[in-house]
C-alpha cells in the first residue's frame, strides 16, 4: 500500500471529518488530537469484536474504527449506539433481517447496527455482530487488494 489513506476510505473519512472536533487542550477524552466521539462502552465493544480477528483498534477524527491489513476501514463506532459495518452487497439481505439499517453517509456499502438492541438477547446479538464484523473484515480485505 502506498502512503496516505486507502481510496476506498475517502467517503467514510469525509463523513467522520464533518463531525470531528479538534481539541484545544490535552485530555483523557481526546484521541489523536480530536475530542472522543465514541462512548467508552461502545469503543470497548468494538475492540472486543476486532480482537477476535486480531485487528488492533484504531481511531479516525475521534471515532473508534477497525481497519483491515490493507488499510480499508470496515467498522466504526459512533456516539453511544451506532456500530457501522462495511458489508458486501450479498450480505445486505441478512444484515437487514438482523436489524441493520442502510447507512449511505459513510458510503454505499455501509449499514449500521444498534449494538445494545434490547429486543435481542445479549449473547445472540454479540454472535450476530461478530458474524457481520467477520464478513466486513473479509470485504475490506478484498477492497484493499
């Protein structure tokens, strides 16, 4: 991979940059000079999902993110209840059936889940999210080639 962000990340980085807030003073609530825009509980949940794939947590404009080895972002945690996942088109019908919502702002291949969905038992929901994170990881790896 060359220098700079992967071209597949351009739409999502534009979207994240739009909501970013540069911090004027150092704080435990900053990440990479930006005000943290993801709740710590959601950041931790994303980190656990990434850990199963051996993907280290990252950050972009104050948001928690996961990126495949080629640098393509495949998951984003925003606020307190938005987990964005970049999925291949073939996975969309099942994702929508499992509660995902299309999310065009970061790009055409993104959906978002509510990771705290009260209508789904926690253990089942975690397994569902892990499955979609794995699909997103593979999709991002393909995009990065």
